[in-house]
C-alpha cells in the first residue's frame, strides 16, 4: 500500500512541474503547380480566291436579276477564273447602298460603281477604281448652265472657240435669287455638280423646280415661263426630240457657262482588301475580256459598259470637289 502511495506521489509531483514541448522546423507543404492552359492557335482563313474563300463578283444592281444577267455574270466570272486561276462567285446586290456596304464589309470584291457610289465607297477607303467606262471615246463629260436668249443673262461661253470667257464665280453671280430648273435630284449634270458650282460661287438661288429629265429642262428654258435658268449635260439642246419640236432651240436657248468635263461614267472598282498583285491580274482580265466578243457582250449585259479604259483615283478629284460642295448626302444620291 505504501509502495502504491509512493508511486502516486511521484506521479502527481511530476505533473506539477512546468511542461514544455520543443517543436522542430515545420516541414514545408508543397504547393501544387498550376498546369498552363493551352490556348489553341486560331486557324488562318483560307486563302482569298480559293474555293473555300472565293472572290465575289457583284452583278448590276437589281432587286430581281433576270436570268440573262445571271448567265452573263457567270460568263464574266468564268473568264476571270480562266485568266487568273482564282475562284469567283457572283452576287446580285439589291441596291447601290447595299453594294457599297458589301464592299466595305468584304462581302464583295469586284463591282461596277456609279460615280456617286464610287465616291461613297472611297470615303471608307474600301475600293480602288481600275477601269472606267467610256462613251464616244471620252472618260468624262461636262454640264452647262442654259437660259433663254431673251432672259437678259450674259453668256460667258464662246461657242466658236468652245471655251468659257470668265471664271464661274463671275458668270454665275447673275443667278443670285433666280429660279433654276433641275432635271432630277440624283442627276450629276442636271443638278448635283451645277449646285456645287453655285455653292462655291456663293450664289443663293430660289427653290428650284425638278421637272424630270434634261429634255424637259431645255423645254422649260425655251418657253421661259417655269424657271429663269437651267442645267443640263453637254449638249442636251441637240437631242433629236427637241430639234423636231423646236427648230430654233440652238438659237433661242443659249449657254451661259460650261462646266469642264469632270463627270465620270461607271467604273470597275476592286476592293482594297485584295492584294495589289491580285488587283493587277483582275484588271488585266477585264481588259482582255473586252477583246473577246462573248465576254464583251456579257459586260454590256451586266453593266451596260461598251468600252473600258484604265483609270486612276486621282482623276476623280475635281468631280468629288463639286459633289462635296453641293452639300448633298451621297447615300441619298444612290439607286
């Protein structure tokens, strides 16, 4: 019993002393290394001009292209393919605004553009003109301000020498507060460019009369009871319908001032998204196309173009200046 008590005493005594646990240096816990996420390398788009990514040829603007146009478009596409090795498909834009938008977005690469559509596309630097339509051997045509001989206006145009005798700012000042006759709101020669010249000369006219068609403008000036002056292309007075009705029209309707030949016809434009070398070979293909009766007939059917000539963008600078001066919105001038 004493032995047991002694053992308990020693145990109790031992538990009454301070107790300290000595710890060693903690073992680091390994941190899990994150496995890097592999980002897939995006695949490069198929090369332009291949079957997977063909060139897009826009046909003439039409909400419902007729079978003849579609067939002619296929002839043009096949000719380009044969001369370049590129794959070409055709589309039919419903409007000029749709066509310009398609060129901006890369949904068209080859197109024929009207002068206003071309300027609109150039604003976004989406196209380059490579060929221009010619008529009567000319790339550009002019406009003229006309008036009745008895109107009291002074003519600043010398028909004998076929040249103006004064600057526009001098000749057009006499139209201040007078009433013009315009052909229609989208006519380059019968409204837009003449309006731009009047604005440049700071000439404020009365509200004009739109009388649908340039022969109508000549008639209105001839009878001298609708407007004080008018604007037409050069030379609308010689249209057969007018000469048969008004034998003295060339004498009674006089030219006050002529606008230089700055108004272009349609052109063939290529998207700037195409490499320069690709544009060159397509341009060459169109030149060759005009030498082949079948393909030339196709171009006439699709675009109404009879003759093409190489052109550069800088050649449209004067036209663009007059259109900008008109203050009109390009999008409103399109079909």
